[in-house]
C-alpha cells in the first residue's frame, strides 16, 4: 500500500505544547535524521503481566529492536520499514505518532517502526515501564499490551504494521470475557516483521500447543 493511501492512525493524536488541536503526521518536521552506516540490532524483551485495567500479554513478550535499520531521511526510513513489514506478512496500515493516552488492541498484534525523531513511551499501562525509542528502532507489541507516548519530539513519526487480515481497535477499559478469548486465540505470522522466517519473533513468540 502506498504511503499516500494509508489511513491516519493518530488523527486524534495531540502534540506536546500545542493549542489543543490535532494534526496528521508526515515528514514535514525535521525531514532528515543522521545516517548510521552500520545498524547493529540489540533486542530487548519484556513479558508483562496484567496490570490495573490493562490485560497485557502474559505469554508473548514485547520485543524492542534497537537500531533495527540504519535511519536515513524520514521518508526513506519509513519506506524501508513499510517494505520490510509487507515482505514478511505485517503490512503497514498507517504513518503517524502514538496516542498520548493508555490503550491496547484486542484485535491485532502490532509492530511500530520509528521512522524519525525520539519519544518516551510507557508500556504495560498506568505506572508501567518507560522505554525510550528513536529513529531506526522497532517495537513489537502482542495483543493486549498497554502503550502510550509520554512525550515525543516534533519530528516523531511511526509506521504501524499488523499481521495480514488483522485490523487494530482502541481499548481504554478492562476487557470483557469475549475480548479476553479473542486475544488468547489471536494468531500471529510465523515470520518476524523485520527478519522474516527464523527471525527474532520465532525465538520469543511460541504458538500454544
């Protein structure tokens, strides 16, 4: 799907220090980020138990890929993420920011590719874990994982991808039994969104027997 055709994920996303309005995200702010000649991926995983009203996912960990790709211009970096996600069965559905309120998805797993800028995120719901991300990083969130942006730079831009056939919802309250069943049985591709078959996902996400 071409970038111009993508739905805007964060049409209600509010930038810090704004006037209460909203904006669609693109590459107009800080169009270029430094080029790193060699990307050395570092993987961090976080297995999050249910917390407060947020279910999280006690079976599948959050996976953070630091320096997943070497960032170039905003648009080039976004395009690289989009191509990789599509190639490995996690097609991108939007380019935008990350909502500044706690939420989770009950209908989809989600991969976030940071195309530009920096942000401080919280995963796991209110009082959860803070993680910093920057251009070239990627974050894989299993269904049920609480997340929000605590703050972000003006040029912060994210590419959001999901397994083929899955579409994201927005949940801001504790799940009912139907939602819990949906999350428990939600399938995921055998292919890592960045590395393909045999990638990092396969080391950490195991389908139930």
